[in-house]
C-alpha cells in the first residue's frame, strides 16, 4: 500500500472560522482577482493587517450613502489614519538612515 505524501500544508495550523453571509463570496472574488487561493488571500490580508503600525480595526469604515455626514467623518478618519501611517513610516526610515 502506497503512503500518502506529506505536504507542508498538512502540518500547518488549522482554524475553523464562521463568516458573515456573503463574505466567502467576497473572499473568493478577491482571491480570483489576485490570482491566489482563498486560503492565501485570507492569510495575506491577515498578515497585512497585523503588520500595520496603527490599529485601524478600531474604526468603523462602512460608508452609508444615505448619511453623508457619516461618510465624511469616515473619510476624514481614513485620511488621518493614512497620514499617521506615513509619518510613522518616515520616522522609521529616518531612524534606519541614521544608523
């Protein structure tokens, strides 16, 4: 009887996850657009969010077309967060250049 080949993914951590309605399809579409598997898309996005310097997950960035004030407030949060990220990245680059 032939032995089943062991692949690195067979030994990787596994985690069961419940997704909100429609999210699986969104992940599938994004993965196809980026030429990745769904698993790779999820891992890439998790790594990206964990590597960010700021906790942007604390912002509610859902846009409500019927609430222009909420849209403007969210857009300002995005811009301010981006400015902070750029400032921190520049500070880190200066520190590296000084070494």
